[in-house]
């Protein structure tokens, strides 16, 4: 059973195509999950966990929680609950199904989302590492999740934030620069893989050309700083542990410098004694700093 916080009011709603969600659909005291139709044809469905603060009235600041390449885990539920205790509506979504053949997932901590889009991390689909995780289909999933949230009567659409971890953090930054910026107020990015040091195959010149000028064909490289940084106008809180053995800590140092030099707004939260997974495994240790920055 997914761990639930007594500090969060939880809801279950069912999204049916384009039918508006009405206030009477809210059922407090449920497990907090809803299924949302995503994709251009709305043929795939993702699971979304929504935590609400108990004492909030009216429309409330809202934050979208994005998991990493290991999949949607119970730790991301804890992140949502932590934000709810601080007065936010927090929605953790299953962006994609992880590729269990890579051995990077922990089945005991997975939140089941069998109908979510695949990551295409398997060898027969892989193009330059985790390319498809960041492409238009994933960005469409975020768009659809946001549009669903914006139909809810308790969501403050003018105070919408995104929190991402690992590949979810990189996806949040790409989305904020390429289509979500008009509604995203700030982004918290925990240990994002930003350059090519963390990926098995460097991008070719052709890959870069396609990603830069024809993004509709899919981002065929993990992250293109020269493309995303000029478009990234929202403030970013960049968190990274110096003991990270998955994503090189120096990638965040480099990204922060380049974003500042391009006129972007970035605040760094570099920590000495943590690794790659701490931000979702121990959210209570950082929630006060996250919220303080969101409110600043």
C-alpha cells in the first residue's frame, strides 16, 4: 500500500476525454490517484497522485512532480506529501514506464502505471541514450497533465511550479524552455543529466541539427544546452550532491555558469555529503529550503 500522509487531503478523479472536471467529483479520503489520458490521440493513460493541504481554501499554488529514469517510485509520493504539508497542491505523475531490462529499477518501490508511455530505453529503440525521454511525446505528456490540473477548482494556474529529479529534472528544464514557460513560474531541478558525460553515445552533428531545427521529429540527444539555455527564462533552483555517482556533479556546475552567462536566473544548492537519490528519498530534509526559494 502506498504510504500516505495524514497532513494531506487526497483525491480521486476520473478524467473522461474532454468532459470538464467538476467540484463534486472530488472524493477526499481516497488513495489520491487519478488516471489522465495523454498523447496526441489520448490513447495512453498515466497515473497521477494528487496531495492537497488540509487547511487550504480556494485556489492553491500547485507543483508538478517528475520522476527520474528509474520510474515512478513511492519516494515521489513522499515528495508530493511533503509539499502538501507546506500548503501546495502537489501532483506526482508517471511520465513513462521504466525499462526493467536495464537493471536500474527497484520493483519493490515502484508505483504501478502499466498504461503509461514506454521510455524506449531498450537497445532496439535507443537513440543516443535516453533520447526519447526528452522528446515531444514526453513533453506532450506534461502538457496534458498540466491541462488536466488546470481544470481543477483548487489549482492556482498563476502559481504553477515543476519539481524534477534526474532525467525528470532535465525534462522539466527542456519543457520550461520549449513550451511550458508561459505557465511555469519556477523549476526545481535535482541532479539533472544536462550534458553528454552521463550518456553512452555522444550526439552526432546530424543529431544536433535535427534537434535544433526540426524538434517535431524528436529530440535525438539527451540535452542541448546551446538550444535550451537561450529559451529558459524561468528561475531555476539547481540541486546536486557532490557524491553523485550517476550524474557527474560538474555538469550542474557547468550548467549554472552557462545559464548565468546567458542572463538566466539560477540558484544553486550544492551539497557535500549526498548522492544521486537523496532529493526524493529524504524530501523532509530539503522541503523547507525548496519552499523558501519558491516563495522568494
